[in-house]
C-alpha cells in the first residue's frame, strides 16, 4: 500500500491519496537528519507516511514527512511534491534534509532549517537521483511528475552565463530506460521560485507543460507539440 502526500493545486500525476495522520505527528523522529539516506525501497513493502514538521530556508519553506516501509524509515520527504509509485516496486520522492545553521539564521527562518536536496528514484536495488539518470534535469526548476508510470519533467539546458536555458519537454520511462525529448523554446527565468515551471499534467488526452512564458500541449503518442498557448495564470506567488 502506498500513501502519498500532496498539496492542493499541484497536478497529481500518479500521486496516491494523502494521509499524514496529524494525531501521530511528532518532530522528535526527524529533528536531526543531516546525512543522506541510502536505504532502498523493498519489493512488496507496505508504505506509510507520518511525523510531519515544517521546514524552511531563507528563500522558501514547506512541510516534510517521514516515509516508512514496513515500519522502517526510508527517508524524510517533501509534502508538496509527494510520493509517486512507478511500476510495482519503485518510488519517486524529494528528500528534505536538516542542516546545521548558526543562531542568526535560526532566528530568521520560521521553522527548522532544512532544504529539499535532489529528486530520488528509489528501487529494491537501491536509489539514484534523477540528475544522475536523465539529461538536463534541474531539481530547482524541472518539476517532475509521474504520468502513466513515466517521469515527465522540464529539461533545462544552460545556454551561456546569463541565466538562459533551452527548455525541453522530457519523458523518461524508468523500467525500459527510454527517454523522449522535445525542444520547446529558449527562456531566462529571473526567479528562485521552484514551481515557476509547473509540474506537467494530463488534460484532455494531452500532456501539458505550463510554465514560464507559455503553455505547451504535447501529444503523448507522437511526442509532438499540438499547440502553444499563452499561460492561463502566473505560477509565481
């Protein structure tokens, strides 16, 4: 059984329903998780979420929750991104790590100093970050989503030294290692907002990449652009 955590307004993809069970929440369990976890995701495990706390940095904040398999801790993961099941025994999640902060920083942030690290694909054989597995992946902007057991994300290829990127609609199938890519446009995002490029989602039979200057609809069968439209609303706060 997989329990996923997500926030309202974020496209869900293959995300399961949320259950963080506030009555069981406690900050004690995850108060000092500074080291990177290497725990794999066991086959056939029963997954649960619990023990939710706030996290914050100087530029962003959110909630993190403990992910367990058969009662054993797998990692602490970002609630907004959630936990996605890929195939039978693989998970995609976004670990959040506490870090040592001086007294000045601790006084200036509204919660425990911690930050999301890199999106992780966790399997019974082990775990790897998406930036290791696929090209042009940027954990700060690529906004991955799982749709039909494939990881969809914004490919971001840096161009020059002025913060410009070549943007691609990317689709990665972990089970077969297949990768589809489609160039969209060049753009220079002048922001630190993590979801300036929103997570891809399915709508009316198309895959929608909505972010930055435009909204592109992609045909999932041919992986070609159906249409490009002005954005319906800004993703920035």
